[in-house]
């Protein structure tokens, strides 16, 4: 009886350990990139650095990307973190301070 219980507990812990390791590996596989909007020409479209998926500020349906987190300092937008819907990479968009200066002028 104790051998059976020991085997059950050992198997249970092994399976939990494997499940946790697999989740950590999946989390670590997501890539993070930084895109400076002041260095993008044209109308603001840019390809995802990993998948090449075109990300456009004109697209509002969130088919190609989704907004994860806007980062604000006071009333000023400093960064927006988005996720590519193709490869799930996190893309940190920066360069909003220049856009703010342009809108004031």
C-alpha cells in the first residue's frame, strides 16, 4: 500500500514539474522588440520584427495586433506595448514625445 501511494505521489509531482517546465519554456519563447516611431517613414506602418506581419495604426479591428498596455507619465503617452497576433511577440512602441511636439506646433 505504501509503495503504491509513493508511486502515485511521485508520478503526480513529476507530471506537475513537467507541466510547469513546459509553461516556462512557452513564456520564454515569446520575443520582445522595441520600435521607435520617430524612425518609421510613411504613414506609420511597420512589419513585426519577427513575423513580418504588417502592423498599421489605421487598423482598428485588432486582426494583426492587440494593444497590451499603454504606459503614461502624467498626461504624456510614453510607450505602448502591443502583441503581434501572428507570432505573439511583444513590441514596445516608443517615440510618442516627438509626435506630441509635432501636434503642438
